[in-house]
């Protein structure tokens, strides 16, 4: 197994360069390694240690209480209904769905309704998943191309303390690493409720001086919907890895083709009046398809004093989606059905260098990096009737560039103090050629983002942190050049290309009780503006400056080598900070989130139980309309028949709760209703109880 090198004493955020970084499990440290962590005399290479669970010993390396990682063993034990739910290993994050299974998840974190990824960045194998100026929404992050069995680790950071975190990371980020090698091949068949079927075949083989890994996934799922979801996808991966922790390289090719029939949110009144069932549809037409084909590569070099890594990627992406959220509100005869299209080519790179030096009793670790990205985009918005286009709202060709150099210095002072000073510069440049001449143009912007983090300790296995810094998210290029609303013809307000965010955290992390990793964090994040470009209407939608203040408490306790318990609780107060008679509540901001469960192994048996719950939350600014709470319990039970055969059963929504995955409040119009429509709650239900049976053969 090849794993990476960790700069000891550098927080994992600075070590983002080493995508194969290994964060140690407390129980797996040797005495010599622990001493190295204390004196920070050199960088060290670990060849045989892997993160297996979530009880990671970050004491002495972390820069904040709100960062961590989850290893492959814990990830594989979790019952996961959709691929995107793998990011729910980030404490306090909720990944739901408001449409068909082929669409990107809806993400919620730290009082943000992140839509499909606006302020939460996701990387897979070093490639950014978020898509700027996307046809459906800014920062669209679709993880349906991910094969969960090939995920080695999820490393997460919340807040903006890391200089290596760029666009879309104001609320947090997740870096998903893929396995370098499967110790054994696998052939897996899963069958389940509602027409669910999935086949995965994967394996690794020595080839030349490295290891070749290949995988294929085929999935189909109808879901509980009155009109079947008919979600289908095919995923493939080819990966070649050579070298070791101090010197190596990797090349990965991935391909994804998916299609689905949308199961969009429906108005509550339609269900109450018996017009549709809870799993019904008002408009059966909406559907979508996505294709994604990528090639990425990386190389790293390291010794006791330095570590360097360079990676590059390119991928082709094609997306089409037909939706109808308001039915007959805008078009009383033809209906409000519309199509969004996005086709693009993405290329980018990420290079970094880390070096260690020593000044007397003080050790200094510094890192520099440069990230660059180019998107060549063709997207459009069209009015449709019965899936046929009858009008073009807008079509645009977009070229968008981003460049982000950064630097960080971490100093280990005497008296158990670590300080990290970071500085990041981001430049944004975009050119838009629109079919509406007035909306063509170019926009550019730059931001300088200083960051400071301090860590004190450890004392008796406990460390304290404080951090402050600036971050940002980009806005849609079309919103930065728009002059005319393409729907109404009225003058439109442009948005700033880059939106400033300021964050502050204090927290603690303790491993004073053996096996228990507990953290407590108080965080605050201010956004200058939440102006957004609305892909559904092709224009900008005004919002307001905001502030989010919250508390997070996370716990992972390895009670025995075979029994892990975790519990995460997050609460946040999210409000607009300007004066407005509409009110100060931020619609869609989850206020209370509780997740937790356990993983247990006993001989040939293994099992897991997962709880995901969130409280009611506001749907409009004055808080008079609120979404209901949600409480979902999932489980997995597995039995090893032999060294080669494993059978498992997974259950979802075991308590048969009639909760909603997500709710919205807006006006829509059903046939026979007033022309102005009716404001109502629109909801997407949690899927009913479902069972899946899985058989895995190892070879």
C-alpha cells in the first residue's frame, strides 16, 4: 500500500497538497512517532498506517477543531442511500435531494442552504467538482460519478482558516481521496425495494512498476414514486499508481453517464386536496441526463525536509435538465416547463511545495501553492412544452479563468503554541457572449484573503484553537455581465464577481479519554452579500448581507477495537444583517442538526446504525412559515460467510417517517387557480422504508 507524507506540525489544511496524506489513528502511533509529533524536528514518511475510522489523533497537527477525516473502513460500514451522502461524514452536513437521483444533492451546512454546492467545495482525487456559471446553479456539485467502494478517505475542513481553500469553500470543504490499490478484487450485486439494482466489479493488479486498478458500476432505481424515477447510470474508472510515499505518480481516468426522470418538489395543497399522492407529480415531464469524462494526474516528491506535489486535470461535461416548479404561473396555456443545458470543458492544475526549517528551539514549516482553472462553457435556458422547446430565454458562451496563489507559514513556538499565518490571492476573469447583446461583456475581480490560526497545547490530551480569516465565493459570470433581464426586458442589477466572507472560530479538541475524540467549536461567518444568479430565470436575484453564528459539538469514541460510536450536534443562528421590513431570517437555513450512530464488529458479524435529524427551519424572512423537522434512521447488517463471501442487508427510513428531505415556500399555479397563483409550501418527501440485499465476492 502506498500512502503519503504528512508534514508534522502542519495542520492538515496546509497538507492539502499531499492528496494521499495519512492522519494517524491514536491507537496506531508508535512511541517514536509520538516524539516526532512533539518536537517537530523533521518531516516523516509513514508507509503502513491508514485512517480506518473517524477517531483520528489530530492533537498537535490540527489548526482548528472543525477539521478531520474519515477512513475507508468507517465509510464502507455506513448505509448510504445515494453516492452524494458520503459527504455526510462531515459533522453537521446534510445531503438531501429535491429531484431525481441523477441530480446533484442539496447540501446544508452551518446555516447555509448551499443549494447544490455554492459555499461548500468538493474535490475528488484532486479535481474540483463544483462548477461555476452552471446552467442550473452556481457551484453545482454532482457526485453521482463517484463509486463509494473506491473511496479511501474523506478529509474535511469547515470555515475559512486554510489558505489552500479557494472558491466555494466559505462554509467548508471536503476532499475525497480514491484508493491507490484494492487488496482484493470484488464483484458485488445489490437488489432492493422499488426496482433498485446495482452491480460493481473492481480489482487491482501489478503492472510494470506500479498498480493498475479498474472498476465498473451499473445502477438502476425506480424509487417509490407514482411515476418511476427510472434513474440509470454507468460509472467506470481506470487508475494507475506507481512509486512510494516519498516519490510517486498517479493517473486516473473516470467516466459517468446517467439519466433520470425528475421527482421534483410538489405543493402541499395538491396533496391535501387529493390531486396527487405524497410520491406523485404535478408535471410528469421533467427529466435529466449528465455525462462526465475526466483525466487527471499527479506526482509527488519528498524527503525529511520538504514535500512537493503537482497535479493536473481535464474533463468534459454535458448536462441537460427539464423542470417545472410553478406549473402554470407564467404560462397559463403552455405551462412553465423549462430546460437548462450546460456543456463545458474544464482544465486546471494545483502545485504546492512545503518545507521545514529550524531556528533554535522554534521550528518553522512553510508552504506555497498555486491553483489555476479554466472553464469553456456553453449553456442555455429554454421554455418547453411537452419536452419540446418553443422559446429561448437566453444562450451564452462563457470563458472563465481563475488563478489562486497562496502561502502559509506555521511556527511551533516554545510553551506549546503553534501559529499559522496564511495569505491567498484570487483573480477571477470571465467573458460572456450572449444571444442578448446587452448581456455580453467581460468581468474581472481580485481578492486578497489573509488568515491567522493559533493552537495552544496540548495539555492532558487537550488543545485549544482560535482562527480568523477572509474567504469568498464567486458569482455566476452571467450575473456579473448582465444588463437586461431576459424574461421581462427590464434593466437588471449586476452582481459582484467575487463575494467576500469573513470567518472567526474558537474551539477545543480533546483526546483526554482514551479512544474518545471530542471537539467543541464556536464559529461566526459574515457574508457581504448573498446575491445570486438564478438559473431557473436567467437573471440575478437580490439578497442581503448576512451573519451566521453557531456551536458544534462532535464526538467519536472507539469504545473497543470493534465498536465505534459517534454523535455530532450543530446549532446555528442565521440572519440577514441589514434592516428590512420583510424580516431577518434566512430562508432554508437549518438551525439544529444532529447526526450519529455506531459501527460494530463481532466475529463474522458487522453492523451500523445511522441517525440523521434536523429541526424545523424558516422558509421566509419573517419566520412565519417554517419547514418541518426530519428524523431518519438507517441501518446495515453484514455477515461474512467465508473469507470470500459477504452478505449484507441495508434498511432506510426504518421508522417510516413522513418527513421531507427539503421544503420551499413560493407561489405556483395549478389548473383552475387564480392567475397570480398561490403561495404554498412545496416539499420533496423522504423516501419511504426500503430494504437492499447485497452479496459481495472477493477474489
